[in-house]
C-alpha cells in the first residue's frame, strides 16, 4: 500500500482522511512539571530532556482559552485553517490532581475548533481516576495519549534515567486501549550504547502493541541537558544523515501499515542543538528518507510479521532491512 506517494501512513494523511482537511496542532502548556524533575523520582529529568521539558514550542502558562485563542491566531496569520489539535506537550500532563486535569482538559475540548485532545505523559502517571477521566473525555472528542517509551531495553532506561519500566509502560497501554483511547508511542533512535539491532527490537516490539501511532525521533543532543554535558566531555557516536535515513526505512518496513507515523526525525531548538547539526535541515532529512524508500522500492509494513507467525528477526548489515525468516 502507498499512502499519498509517501510510502508510509503519515498522520497528515490520517487527519485529512478523517477530517477532510489539514488539522493543525496548538501547543498548550498545562502548568505541570514532571516527577522526574520535582524530586519525586529525580531532580534532573531524563538525560536528554531540556529545561523546557521536551516541549520547547509550548507557550507560557495562561488560562487555556487564552492560550488556544493566541495559538490559533498565530497559525491563522499564515494559513487558512479551521480544525485543531489541543496538544499538551511539555513535561508530564497528567501529573496533577484529577480535578485540576478535569478543568484543564474540558476547557480545551469545549473550543468548537478543537477536534482532538492530545496529551503527552508518562506511563506511571495514569492513576485509575485519571484513566476514567480520559475515558470520559474520549466519549466527547478523540483523546490521544503520547507515551515516551524511547526504548524497550532496561539498560538504556537506567542510562537515560526514565524512572519507569517496560512493564509499567505495557500496563498503561493495556489500560488505555481497554478504554479505546489512542496511544502514540515515542521512540528515540541513536541512544548511546544501543546497537541498530536493539533499536529495531524496540520498533518491532512497539509495532506489535495495540497502538494508534508512533513518533520516531532522532536523538539530538541539546546544550542544556546532562546528555549535552556528557557529549562535550566524551563525544559518543551519532547517526550520520545517510545512516539515519536508512535506519528509518528499516523501521518503517517492520511496522504494520495500520500504525500512523507522527514523526520521522527530530527538530530540537536550533539555539540549543549541539549535534547532529544536519538534523536542523528537517526538509532535507525527510526528502532523503523518501529517496531511500523509493530507491529500495519499499514501504511501511513490507516486512511486518504478525507476532504469531514470527520466528525471529535478523538485522542485516550495510543498511539493508531486517527480514522475517
Ligand atoms: S519524563 Fe518527559 S518531561 Fe519528564 S524528564 Fe523525562 S522527558 Fe522530561
């Protein structure tokens, strides 16, 4: 299957098919922090996380209707658009008492132009009462929950100081999918100490979960992070653009064609970006990914193997794809 010539199921295609037009994101600030920053689990956050809490484009905290009005106005200065996603991206957006979250999220979905509520959070910040609230909201407008898994490997979780386990993540996915809430999983490619095979194992694993979408994110090193300090002292290998584009093609091949692709690269703030510098030319990276897919005559799902038919995957060398054997 080829979707809009892209050879993968982009979230833009999904939104156009579902809503009949392009849908734009409004980055909103929920006024929360993160247990990995406020001392509950840690003070320094995940090793790659910037001071803005992985939400560098969100506005300062203001009442939600004001944030929505300002963000819509900003987008409409450049584009004629009618429909929006209310996106709570920075920090952990379910890390607050449920009554606070109720007011916040109902304020967001009451705007008639908001067609989706998207919430970035951690898998260990979804209590039963919060899950019930999300289920209730999902009856009114679609709710997307974005979970930053990054990797399935325990050694890397320890290194990045995520503070949660794969079991905890699985439980969150189970609870959310039981309530028909769409889950989008974030994966980082290029974390120090991981091999290509290990990265593909993460993507393969995620592709067999009951999720709606995936964000494949290139590891970028930002200057205001502990990863940045580490990189300065002991530079570790990072993907070249060519290697990364090949890796993305490998990942797409083993994902099912039904999973929506929300991101294929990283785009950290230019003023903080230490490496890899090529990642700031996002258009060029996306074009090169298209070129690799085309030259290889491949597409999302080409080598997807349903779990019960799967024996194992093997990672080929020289940039070729992992094939089911
Ligand atoms: S869980 Fe998210 S917001 Fe919290 S430290 Fe990690 S990346 Fe940053």
